[in-house]
C-alpha cells in the first residue's frame, strides 16, 4: 500500500502549503488595511518599557490627523473585502457557503451533495475565506480550511475533474467511494492540523467530529497526513513572514510554531480548580445560549430570504446582510471617534497597538484587532491592568452577538476563533474578579491568580460548550 501512504503524504504537504498561504494572505491584507489607516493618522510614536515588553504609545503630534478619512478608509477597505468575499460564494460557488464543515460531515456519513468537490468550490471558498477574515468580520479560517483540506484530499486522490475535463490515468484504483472517503477524511484532519499546528488534534478532531467510518489503518494514515501538513506549515512559516524572507529557514521558533504563544507559564494550584469548575459551567450555559440563538437567527434568515421570489434579489439581499454585519462591527470605533476628547488620536492609535489609555479605546481595540492576535493579548500573563471590566464586558457583548449573527451568513467562515475569543473575554473577567478580591499576587504559591490564565481556561470552556468536543479540544489547546 505504498501508493496510498504516498498520496497521504502529498495531501498533507499540499494542505500545509495551503494553510501557510491562507494565513500569509490574511495577515498581508490586515497589514495593508491598517497601513492605509495609519497614513491618515498623524501621530508620533514613543517606545517605553512596561511589564517586560515593548509597548508603543501613540502621542498626538499637534494635529489629530484626518479622523473622518481614517475611519472612512478603514470601513471602506473592509466593505470592499466583504463584498468580494460574499459575492464569490453567492455568485461563483454556492457550495462554499458558509463554512463547508457540515457538508463534509454529511458527505462522510453517506449524504451526496452536488458540487461539493469541484474546482469552482475550491477557488470560491479560498477567496471568500481570506477576504472575510481580513475584512474585520468576527470569524476565523478554520471551517473553510477543513473544507479546503477535504477538497485537496479528493482532488489529489482522484486526479480527475469534470469541470476542467482532466482525467489522468494515475492512481485509478482509488476511484471508488471507500478510498475517496478515506482521503477526504485525512484532508479534513490535515486542514485543522495546519490551522492549529496540532497533528494529534487534527486526528482526534476527525475521529470525534467528522467521520463515522473508521479503522486503525485509516487512523495511522490520517495522523501521517496531519503530521505532514503541520510540518510543511511550520517549515514555511519559519522563514517567511508576509511573503518576505527573514532567514532562519527550518528553525522552528516556539513563538511562530505555537499559534497562541504565552511566554510565562504558571504553576497550577489545587485551589485554581474552583474557578475552573465555575468557568466550565459558564461555558456550557453560554454555549447552549449561543447555539439556541444561532438556530433562531438562521430560521429567521431562511424565512426572510425564501420570501423573496427572484433569485438575484435573494442573493443581493444576502450580500447586503454581510455588509450590514460589518458596518455594525465598526460601531464601537465610531462611538469612540465621536467622544470628542482631546486625546482622540491616542484612542485611534489603540487599534494599532496595545495597551490603550482608556476603557473605551481598549474596547474598540479588542473588537477591531485580528482575532488570533487579540486572543494572544488576552492570554498574556502579568497584564492585570491592561483591560478593565468595562472594555471586556463591552467587547464580550458585541463579540457574542455579532459572531453568532455572522455564523451562517453568506461568507466562507469558521467559528473556532470567535469561540476562543468569546471564552477568553469572560474568562479574563473572572480572573479580574479574583484579582479584585485577593489582589495582585507576586509569590509563587498564589501566582495562578492571573487573568491571562483564566482567559485560556474560559476560551476552552466556551469552545467545548458550543462544539461539544472534549479530548481533541484539550489536545488542540495545549499544543
């Protein structure tokens, strides 16, 4: 069965390259957007040293810059991305909306879905995913990456395309439903492994969530595929950042390899399990609320769009819905803009760097920041005073509602980053409550009373409450 193992390795390598490409394009678009914004923001920067890390403080340079053009540029670039993202799945590949994961699960469990594995779906999902995440919508690339990984697993194993009229006479013995299903399963697992750099997590995710047809041989082959995907993504990320070669090729730095890098680890105390149990119960309750609210929103969405008789009007309405979601996502920033304070430029600068000088600026920064980077800020140790109750509660309310609304809209998007972000927000609130009661602890015995630690626990609790995952989630979180 050497050819089957060879194909698994090729699929894993291809998914790893695709995962690297997705992350690099998303980061490049986000950087481009904020570079354009910064051109209108006439501020000077001063570096200072605080809590062992470089902190950039934005100071007014005498003029506050063209504030209205600043936010017009930010919102305009986001709107352009979200229109292209939604249009690519509505008018180019309807099978790519919204995440593809339910369709993959349905196919692997015996449901035939038309146009799920063709080249148009692949291209439309890829374009929609990177633009949706970069635009500022509260979503992540995880669900589409699972779909894209499954598409690569199907395409590379079958080596035929009716759309392109290609039928290569290679690996023809795999052109049957059983083998095709195995390669799709491995590709889906490689997709999640590439996103979180967790090969064992990818294997357990497919076992726990995706496929019902399983055997020990498929488990080893899927694990090998996930290993190749993770290795390829890490290898390319070791020297390339924003498609710029920065040296150190093949040197796997922990900060680049671990998606949510936390520099200072803490020794746990048995007393920490008391608030942990509370966070677990809160994650289950909020997860159930999230699912219930999302089902109701999608029912209303279907009823409204099905009442529109003409197809092109229906698709246009779906596109306008995603535009509306993005505009509402920028409401906290507009409110911050309209505060009329003298340090307005400082607060605008908060969207470009942490920490901020005000609660309002911190809330705006939490909502506009790239989800992956924002989670890293919330997980950071020894940052008891960076975020207050007002900013965290405001960000939690907006993120919970808007991520629930975004899930199911006409863009290729995932829910994992929003779930982790939401959980990290209320976990950090619990951590702040403990700090308010016991104070900032400096001795080793009570060092576990840290908001960053409980942000990580809260992220896992909400992720588990929504997805009902246990073992695979634990492995992904600690990887």
